[in-house]
């Protein structure tokens, strides 16, 4: 990418976005204005999440291509602080390494990314003060595959029957520090969900990705974000 955003059309694209925002602001009060503002807000949150992920990737690329670059130099090129560069590189090293070899084997948690159209299923947990809102999931039992665990957990916690798909990715969660396996899934035979485990859950809800991002404190795993965007495009939404 050239240093001047006008060289690749970025400036023109954002001028169009700015015009859309101005047009929405000028609309008379109506349901159409409310819908337009909501749509723009959701799209902007998605753009922000994607741009943040791209900047992280660029930090990693710059460091890998030229290890002699200082954190301050990388920060200047990407528009973030030296401390933020250090955080990004440290997190990347920890994710690549996995748990230390001298640490007891951690419990492995499955997280079911259940999507229907442009909505996804999340839950509000009773005993998770650090992360009250999260995807449906739980511990993977002995001899149980992540896919089977996802089907079981969603059925137990929400009454919803799902078809488990591919593994999206796995990581140590930045808040809970648990080892999470993310599994794509879709409802089978309906989308009516309810709180099936009242000891664990206080609420289940279908939300947009933007709403989920806000409720989970912007902790959605980037490969999950990519999966959600691809799912929305595939469904023509």
C-alpha cells in the first residue's frame, strides 16, 4: 500500500462513507432514518474490527520482514504506540506457542458459533463476572470431539439442535485464559432458543455480530469475525 491513501482509492471510499453518514443525518425523523443509522453503525463497527485486524497483521509483517525495526518505528508506520506494538507481538508469540510445557494440561472449552442468517447466538452467564456475555459452550468431555461437545452443549444450554461444521480456530482466551476451540454451527429444525441450564445461564439471545462484539467487550476472535462476515455474504445479507 502506498503512503498516500489516495493512490489506492481508500480516500475516495471513505469520502463515500462520509457522504452516506451525512445523508442519514439529513433524513427527516422516520423509521427509514432509524434503520439507516443502525445499518451504518453496524457496518462501521465491522469496518473498525477489520481495520484493527489488518493493522495487527501489518505490525506482525513489518516485524517479520525486518527484525531490526524498533517498536517505535513500527508504531510510527502503523499509527499506534510503541507499547501497543509490544502487546501485539507478545500476544502473537503466546498464541503461537500455546500453553507452557510445564503448565498442567488446561481444560479445553468448545465455543459454538451458531449462526442463522446475519444473527448469531450468544448467552449471558451467571458466574462469569469477567466475561458475562459469550458464545454457547463448555468443557469438552473425555473422548469427546469438539464438534460433538458443541452439539451437546448447545442442546443442554438452549434446547436448540444444531449441525456442527468446521473448526474455525483455537486460542487461549485473552480474558478467561482458557483454551478455546471454536466450531461453526447452524440450527437444525428451527431457531427457538431458551435458557435450558438456569444454573449456568441467565439469558440467551440472537444478535448481530456488531451487537455481539459490544456485549463481549470486543474480544471476538479474529478468525470468528472472518467466518461471520463470510457467512453474511454467503446468505446475501
